């Protein structure tokens, strides 16, 4: 009996050692909603062929946090913003998404910056999908896609 208990304890210890937490969230888990999540900018892609995709020099300078009761907080390079968001229809992989106007500080960030571009484009977001753990926001009238990855949480 003692051998069986010792073997079970060893198996549990080995299993616990194999399930360490990682930085990135699991990729294919059911969508639980945007509230309480934070995202770092990956890039902005225009649907116009003449305009190349834009990527931030440092994605940690562009953070979007979906708070409770429809509040959104944004880091837009050296500026900060706050506003409202709404998600009326959603399913396991996405849904509708709308932002109200944001109150944003107006510091002059050093170039290159995507802060002003994001500030202008967020009110035109209409839908989103979660694919491979990334948040993809679609702009109205096929204006473009804003891609985000899960933000690293400070420890």
C-alpha cells in the first residue's frame, strides 16, 4: 500500500512540474470576453495596396486594456487615453466591437509613432476576431485590420 501511495505522490509531483505557467495564454481556448484583457499592438494593415503595413518599433508602447463596465484604457506611445467600448454580439471567436470617442493626452511623441493613427482609427472599429491568440479588429468599410497580441502583465 505504501508503494502505491508513494508512486501516486511521485506521479502527481511530476504532473505538477509539467504544468508550469507560461507568458502567453493558451491559443485554442474558448473565448471568455474582452473585459479584463490587455493587448499590445502587432501592426496596422490597410486594405489599400498602396499603403504598406505599419509595425510599431516597440509594441509595449501601445497597450489597450478592456476594463469593467465598458471602460477602455489606452497607452498610445507617450500619450494615455480613456474611453468607452461596447461588444453587443459575440460568439466563441469574435463579434461586434465599437469604441466611443477617447479622451487622450496630447504630448508630442518622438517619431516614428502610431499613437495618433490608432487614436483616429479606433472609433472606426466594427468587428473583431480572436485567431491564434491574437485580437484582430476590422475597421469599417474594409478600411484595414489592427492586430494585437496579449500584453505581458507586469510582475
